[in-house]
């Protein structure tokens, strides 16, 4: 027998919702530039009967559905896209371009599922409206900018999100999960997402003519030595039972084949679940690079310079009691065969900023299986109807349980 939630979801996920998703996918926008995206999401949520406030922490928005006294529940969807050239051949594939932080034109694609997250939010608003009388309280639907820069959640909080809509009693979010069966709902207890830091490491030297390397201090050679030596920081300095990743993701230096440059810039990224590991990684990067520079004879005023960038996220944890309650509610609708458990993600996510209140807000971050593929890939193309049906059903089951008048 079809439950009221399933019937409402079937009604909500119609041609107009799929068209909304396809429009978002075809018109992605970079982090901090989500003007059209935010306007489209705000219009859709108003259409669903929400009161919408925009311009929170940039292009962030908060939509409110309210019915009497009861708990305040927040559900977040992220809105930004990535500098990736789409290669899916979908009829609604992105052909958009944007501007990166250096002012260069780059292709843009929703390669991380944020278009599906926003469409799920719209579908959830429709379902909750259709089931008025089965819930009490205030539902806050948040469209968050700049998740890929792990800065949008903090910006919204700094701009007084909770002063505008009220401190939530619980905050929920979902993310698509390639590599898992389409439509499977996955929960994580405890640590849900890794902390991450992006860093610039400038290897400085003394440049000169390639015909006279003896008159230089070659930063290219030193950078190569540093890149290799940094691999031992994780393998030989961090507890093997702890989680740690250190990646050198970019190398930039020099402009001419016969000129040794003055410096080489390395783009680094670290991931961790615990602050002690973070501190070990940062200390190791500085010690190794400085030590090798001194061994290469670099003057003290030409030692490497390490800079932490604003793109940083702290690890965050799901609340065990909230996870259990939401999982039970989802299983009651979808059945236990479509629900499972998943370990913590090595990816970073700024959803944890929504917990930062007094007292802290309990979080539940769940994932929806999206079938084959990889996040951030130019070929990322999940089947939208399956993912939307599972995502809207799971969030609706959670919200209606948390806001039930009888609980």
C-alpha cells in the first residue's frame, strides 16, 4: 500500500520538477557567482508556497514554511558548480563559461550533484505543502552558495541566518554518492566528513641562466625534492590507524626553457579527521620544505613560504540520536533494503558550520546512491528521477517525523 509520503512524492516529481533540474544543470555558476541559480531556486520555492529571504552571506537564501508551534528544522542544499568542461552529451549539458578567482574564463559544470540537491529541496517543499496537517513548526529550506570553496555556510551564519529564521532544533543535508546503487539512502554515524586545508607553498630560489646553474639556487630542483619528501610525512609521521592525506595538486614555475626561475609555487591540500593530525601535517610540510631549502644552500631570506588559504573546512560529525531517528523514519517509508550505512567521507564539506550555535545544532548528513560515475568528473551524469525520488522521499520522511504533532 502506498504511503501518503510516497503518493505526495510521486505527484511532486513531475515534468516541471525535472525541467527545473535540467535548467539548473544547463546553467551552472561558479562559487560566489550563483546569481541566476539563487534566483531560480528562490522563484521555485516561492511557487511552492514558501516565504523566501535572499542575499544572505552573498547569494544565499532561506525559504520558510510554517504551521503553528513546533520544532524548527533546517534542510540545506548547495548551489555552486565547478570549473569543469562537461562531456556527457546530455541534451541539457552545460555549455556555460565563468570566471575563476584569477579572472580567467573557465568552463563550468554541475559535476558534484548540487543541481540535484536543489531540485530535491524544491520537491521537498512541494511534498511538505501537500501534507499540511501532518506536521507542526517551521521548516527552513536553505540554498547555500560557495560550498566548493567551503565558505558559504560560514558566510550565511556570519550574516545572521539564525537571527532571521530562528535557531533550528536539527539540520539536515544530503549529497549524491556515485558508486552506490541508485536511490539507496546511506547514513553515517559520528564523523561524517573530513577536514581540509588548501595551502600555497612557494619554493624560493635564486634564478639565472640555464647555461650557468652553478650561479643559481634552482627552485625547480628543490621543488621536486620537496614533492617527493612530503610523501613521507603521511607514511612515516602519522599513526597508520589515523586518516591523513597530503596532496601536491599543482606545480607552477618558470616561463622560458633556458632561464632558471626565482620561485616555484606548489598547490597543496591536506585532509584529516582529527586536529592533531592537521597540526602534524602542517608542521611536517614546513619542516621538510625549510630543511631541504637550507640543505640546498638557500639564503635565510629565500626560505619557503607556506600560506593557508581561505578554502578550509573543519571535520564535522553527525548526531547519533538524530541519525537513528531519521534512519528509522526513512526505513519505514522506503524499506530496510533501500537503506544502509556508510563510513566517513574523505571529502570536505562546510555543512558543519550550521552546527555552530549555542547550544550546538544536531546534524544529520546523508547520502543518496547515484550509480556509476565519479564526482567532479566531466562525465558525471546520474539518472535524475531515481535520485530525486529517493532524496525527496528520505528528506520528507525525516522532516515529517521530526515535526510530527504527536511526538
